[in-house]
C-alpha cells in the first residue's frame, strides 16, 4: 500500500500539532481562506453542524486563556483561537451516532490542512473548560464545543518552557497499517 512519500497532499505529511506559536498576527485574507476550507468539509446529509467561533481580539483572547488547561498554556501565544461548536442533535441521525462530532472533525482537519498550506501551524485541542469558554464567548448552552484550534506562525522552540519543549521533541508515532487495516475481512 501507498508509502507516505506518495501522499496526495504534502500538507497531510507536513501537518503536526506544534506548540511554539509566534504572536505575529495572521491576515484576514488567510483567516478567511482557513474558514472557507472548514466550511467545504463533507457532512452527513449536508447537515453542516459546525460553527466556527473565531477569537482574535487581544482582550477576548486574554479572557479565553483563563479557560485553558495548565498543559495547554502554550496556546496563549497563538494569535487566533477557533472554537468549533455544534448542537448535539444538529448532525445526521444515522445509526444513532453523534454525527455532529464527525462534522466537527472533518471541518477541523480541513482547517488544519489549509493552515499548513499557508505556512501556518494549527493545533486542535481538548484541554479547556467548556462551560467557562461558553460563558466568555456567549456560545448558547445547547451547543457543545468539540475542539479549540490554535492557529499562528511557528516560532523558535526556545520560546517554550522546558516541559513543553520536551513534549515537542517527542514527535509523533502512528500505529502501523498492519495493526489497523483489515483487508477483505476483520
Ligand atoms: C480531539 C483532539 C484533542 C487534542 N487535544 C490536545 C490538547 O488538549 N493538548 C495538546 O497539546 N494536544 C492536543 N491534541 C493534539 C494531539 O496530541 C496530536 O494530534 C497527536 O499527538 C498526534 O500528533 P500530531 O498532530 O503532531 O501528528 C489533540 C488532538 C485532537 C485531534
């Protein structure tokens, strides 16, 4: 089966969840194309359950930073936070599965790949206080936050504290295809 070198998009290979963000702002044009990429994602029966709450004003970001977990303090340097939220019943109803999370996930990957395409870094997270983030941003009670994506230019690793720097050095590993692919039968 296909090697990574044959990957159709180099963005797929280049993407990684980095933490050393520069505070350099992102142009509105770039941000617009990132959000367009998100909205292009497929969704079951075209439900498009996703909502993108974009935080970029310094005072709003500062408030939102209070909701981050300690382990995600690196996110405070990123100039953009995109909260991806959906109503739990807004996805398609097939199989009784929570398809709103599928919509969120697919839109998120598009956002990550378009960010990489523009030379940016984008990091999805789950480490934050959902209620606090909803309070700060006014997201209605019936919506769930699926992820918060930090987006920005990459900076030197030296800007990170030692613990976060160590996490960066760990890199990533993936299960081999032999463990996860079931050809013709399980
Ligand atoms: C739903 C989701 C939640 C995540 N939450 C966090 C998080 O809270 N903090 C963090 O540092 N990374 C988080 N990550 C990033 C993962 O740790 C990362 O994707 C994984 O280790 C693989 O590394 P890579 O993205 O660099 O390939 C999250 C990723 C996903 C998809």
